[in-house]
C-alpha cells in the first residue's frame, strides 16, 4: 500500500477506534471457554486448521474463498446450501415476510440456533422473528464460518439447542480492499403444464425469457496494524441493492395454483368482481354489469406478489484490538446496519367483513334484489338481508409492506494473562434493533362497512352513506361494488389506509471468566487439567408498538389485530468447564481427553435451569480420532412467546367436519357442531383459510434438549496424502418444545379423544363455521410433546498436486436424516417428517442432501470451481392418492476467478453461474400452505426458485 494511502487509512481508523473504545471502555470480548477448547469448538483461532478434525463435537467450516467462489451477496444463500441447514427466512418470501434472513440448523427453527460473531451473541433480528438477522454480517470481512451441531447451552447459554453458527472475522487485515459485484437471474419460461393452465383460465402468460432480480454490492474494507504489531484496526463499509422480481415473471408462478389439486389455476374467493353470499353460504353470486349471476369467481393474486423482495442495505463497522502488555489487551467490535425491504402482495379488499346489506341501497339493481329474494331472503324497502361480501380492491392496486431494520451492536472488553498459567477475559456486549413498518394500501374494515351501507339522500335522492346522513362519519364515500366500473377514486381514497408499527429491542450481555491450569495431572497423562470459572448476566427488553389501525384489527388485509408487546427478561448464570487429559502417549492411546461443562441459569421469571456437557476424544494413533459427547441444553421462552397478547389470525387447510369429512358425526359433535351441520358446505372456506387465536403464554416452561454425537475423524498424510475424512452420528431430542399447536391437529385430537381441555379450544360460529367473524380455534404457545431428530454427517476433503498444472481439491459434505419425529400434543400421533413436506411437518426435510465441489488452482493465476448440489426427494404429508411427492433435485454450479499480475496491488475477477441448466423448482399450489415459506407455488430456499443465477465481480486490493 502506498505511503499516502497507508497514512490516511491509519489516521481514519485510529480516530474511529479511539471513539469506539471510549464508548465501551468497561467491557470485553470472547466467550467463556478454555482457549484451546473454544478454538476447536466454534470460535477457533487456529487459522488454517480445520476445527472439525480436532474437536469432540461435529463442526462444519466454510472459508472465505468459498464465499467468493459462490458469488453470493446474501450470506444466508451460502449457508442454506449446506446439508445441515434447513432454509428459513430469505429474500424470497413476501406475504408475511419479516424482511430479515435467519439460519436454522437441523430444521429445528432459527430460535433454536445460536448465531455468533467472533464467539459473541448477535442481537435480535426482528420483533416477529427474534433470531439474529445475518444481513448485518459483513461478507467481505468473514475469515470463516463454523457450525457446531448439538446442544451448546453449557458454553453459550440459552438458544444453542440445535447448534451454533459462528461468523469469524479477519483479525489482522492490513490495507484497503474494494469489492464490487453484480448478479442476477436468467430464466427461460418453458413449463408447458402451467402455461396450459394459464391459457385455460384466461390469465396472462409470463414472458418467454427473463433476466431480472439484479443485485449490486459494493464493499470497502480498510485495516492497519499498529507499529510493532501490538494491535489492529479494521473497518468496513457496505452497500447492497436488490431489485424485486414479481411472480408474473415466471410461468410456474404467474397464477396461484389451486391448494386442493395443486395443478390448476385457482385463487382467492375475494375477487375483482366480488363474491356475494347469504348467511348460509350455500349460494354464491358475482357481478356482471349491474346484475348478479351465480358463480364463484377466483382472483389470481399471484402475479402481483413479489418472488424476490426489493431491498436496500447499508452497513458499517469496526473491529479492533490493542495489547498494552501481556496482562491487558483491549478489544472492540462496532457494527451498524440499516436495511429496508418491501414486501408486496395482491390488493386488499372486503374479506367477508360485512354481515348485512340494506335493501334500500340505490346501487342494487332490480335484478339483484330479485336474485336475493329468490335465494330465500326477503328484500324490500326498509329491510336488510344477511349477506357477506368478498370484493378485491383491484382499482386501488397492491398492498406493500415497507419494513426497515436499523441495528447497532457495540462490544468492548479486556483480556490478558494473570500469570504463566492463568488468564482472564471480561466483556460487555450491547445490541439494539430499531424497527419501523409502514403497511401501505390496506383498507379499513370500519370504513368498508360504512361505505357499503348506502341509502338515497333524503333531500337529493343521490346515493350517500348512512353515516353521512346521521353524521357519525361525514367523510364517508359510497363504495359501489354492485356494478362493474362503479368504484370511484374518491371511494378508494376514503377506504384505503396506511398502518404503522415500530419497535425497540435491546440485548445487554456481561461476561467475565478466568481460565487456567490447575497444576493437577492424572498419572497416566502428561498434561494437567485446565479449567474455566465464570459468570454471565444477560438482559433483554422488548417494546413493540403498533398503531390503532393494527391493534384494533381495522386493517382488512391483516387477518386480525396486531397487538403490542412489552416486556423484559434477564438471566444470571454461573458456568465452569474442565478439560481433563486422561491418558497420553500409551500403546493404542496416543491421547484420551474428557471435556466437562456445566452452567446454572436463574431467570427473573422464577425459572432455573442446569445445562451440562460430557464429551471426549480418543486418538489411538496419529491421524485417527474417535469423538463423542452428551449435552443437555435449554431454550427459555423469549419475550414474545411469554407476553404477546392473544389475537386472531388465519391458518390454511380444511375443516375435517366439512364437505367430505374425515371425522365421524360422533367425533364432530365433540368439536361443537350440531348433527344438522355435519358435512355442510357452510363449513368450507372458499379461500381455504380459517380463523385461529394466536399469542403468548406467561406460564411456559423452558425447552429441554438432549444431544448425543459420536463419530471419527481420519487425517493422516503418511497413509493417504491430502485426505481428511469424518463421519458423525447425531441425535437431538427436545422435550416441552414451545410452539403453537396446529389448529387442524386440535380439531382432530378433540374428535379422537374428546379431551375437554382440547375441545374447549374450538369456538365455532352460529352455523358451525370456523372462518367467519370471531369463530376460531385457540392456538397459543404451549409446551408440546416432543421433537426428535437424528442423522449422520459425512465430510471429506482430498487435495493433490498435478505437476505443472497446479493442484486439485475435492470436497464433500453430506447429511443423511434418519428421523425427524414431532408430537404436537401429548398423546397425539407422532408425525414422522424425515423425507416429508407439508401438513404438520411444514418445510421439506429431505432424507439426504449433499454438496460436492472440485477446485482446480492453475499455475496461471486462474482458479476454476465446479459444484454439485443434491437435494433429496420429499413426499407430501398426506394420505391422499393425489399427494404431491417431489423427486430429488440436482444443481450444477460453475465459477472462475482470475488474478492478473499487473503490478499495482492485487486484482481479482470473479464470474460464475449457479443452477447452470436453469432447472425449474418443484411446483404445486399446496406449497402455499407451508406457512410463510411457500411462495410462487414452490418453496424458495429449499429449491432454486428463480432460475439460473449469474454473477460477475471485481476485487481490488491496495
């Protein structure tokens, strides 16, 4: 680096680091563990040594070069391809999206995966999905990513049930690095089966070929070492912009496929021309001209939904450390992120919110009044009829949710040696998330009711809202949904409303510990016992404040109220660790070591918990190690799970007592039906959506998890030069798992068992339905039966020189999922979800996944990489003969990087393709039932949804 640039960078970084250090002076950084143990478990500092080869627990590691080779601008895209990870929240969700990206080890949920930066907790990601948002991780600064399988609560505290993901940053970067990358998707729309359905339904076809979803990423990294190498300051700046992709741009998502048969174009009963149905919901009308005709028109809501959300993100931060002497090294981590994401979905409307129509409404034609009379509902002057109306606000355009997350993380600490054999570490870690949401273009339920209650003006005879005449709402404008073209802009302006919410989430962590050598040695060993003694305090605060529109449920497109949540939670903990060399340098036992860990946690809710770990490694000969362990972990209920007020929302599925019932009459009587209502069409929601009451539960107990791992590692250059190989079995069993019980399971269990506690959760409407008004199933957070999963991980790496042609490297990571069993309610059937998707199993969980990569490092400064990603088959969780069983999918990725030697700094060009053959994802309308993860008739993240991904990048170092 030239002298002027060096001086400028040094001055800027030292100035910023000084400011940061002053801010966080009484603090420290590094997680509680013996240095060697910590290095090999997750936060290892042995650069160039694979922790998976020396630890007692299975660890998967990704190095910085793999990030470059994949050309990802989103960290979650890289991690989600690993076989151990089940994709969760990504940029490809829209309806119900949080605007964040989260990680989920073993498919147990992101709230059971602890995410760290340099071994320290990351803050909350979102008030609805509290797991850390990995958008805030600076990809250019990542040295490596390490993933530990199994419970680690004894080391890190609550949440480390499925495992730990640790982003380790470059420690002593020096110089300036500027990185630019552009990427996007190219796709040829040639799904003839869906195209035929679009034609049959009269819907618009997608373009023949598209190139969209462009992503621009610019990052700057600056670092400088102090004179003598006693310290370093590294700062980063980042900007990323992602363009949105509409579902109309892909043929397989250009219409909302039917949730029942999964293959024909379906849609929502809340349609553009309206759906009008009397109280018994046995007759359905829609509007043609100014007349009613008997029909159930479905609205194609798919094209306006985002398949990839537009997003704009700014990041900045600083990492620094300075060693005053061997007794004191200060360090700090400062991170900032501002991210704005837009989630767009189809227009709002009247989602069957009215319960009567005035027969004096002047918009009603004589034919429409006659049709109402013919349906058995007398309609004349001064009368009202019990009618529900479903009418989409197509004139007003789509809804879009403007989601903004601004996060700050500030960490500071001091560590050093107390003596030759003892050291200390203490740090403070502060995180804050500022959340704001503006939901545009929804409609007011209150105003819809008023705008549909229209009468002739007493003086002029013109149509006018009744609320204008009686002055309860002088601003009301009539909404004429009874005639084609009858909706005015004035009515739209009156009906539409923005909704606002904001939140502040805080997490404060204080940790201090000492580690050292006890000076005690077991006679059969050479090294003495090492220990850790420490304590931790962690406090969390949560304040989510929706506006009146959200909280009252007045937003027609919200599915119910969004209520505020306030609360706090804190825990005080003591922990200890022992690393005990048992036998060393004996025949058949080169090394036998035990790891023992224990943590005691005391929560302000009155809950206490103990977690522990027993592990060991046995090395019979050099290059071969057997390892195993047992751990007890916990996850305490978070603030939202404890204190969220209960409110009404929607669930997708069917009523097992409706048409073609799966429960008997006697069983359905237990659910609150009368005999006359059994099998009635009134029980069937046209949209396949039903009401439920969701919310928190202050009486929740902590989840308890037991993990078992055992396996071996083979690494011996004198046997097979360049080969490393590991196989590990893992098993995780969770008791008292915290979750909301699936409403359909509640109905089924009520019918099967008649349990009053379960049946009391069902509140049917007057005609037996569960989808109109306040009729609902109560599905709040409870401690469930259990979740149990197990499988085998295999990892292999082989490198070899090929003479004058450079070197070749082959790497393989694979996971076989033996089982994933879940029991929602004690006594209920156990759902076997390995190799299954849908129903209570939710997201796909293939029994087998792998990634295989071949890398050729040529002597011409050119590196070529080919990768094969395999996602195993999954069957639908259904007894139907028409179940949609998905075969395995294979993807080929290619990339190249070239570093010309032209005399000024270091330059690297990167290009690549993922999903080279532009393979379509599996497609079914029933994927939309898989919670928020189903989008565009597929499940993005599990499969490549948008087609062929391409990238081109340039990195310049000075």
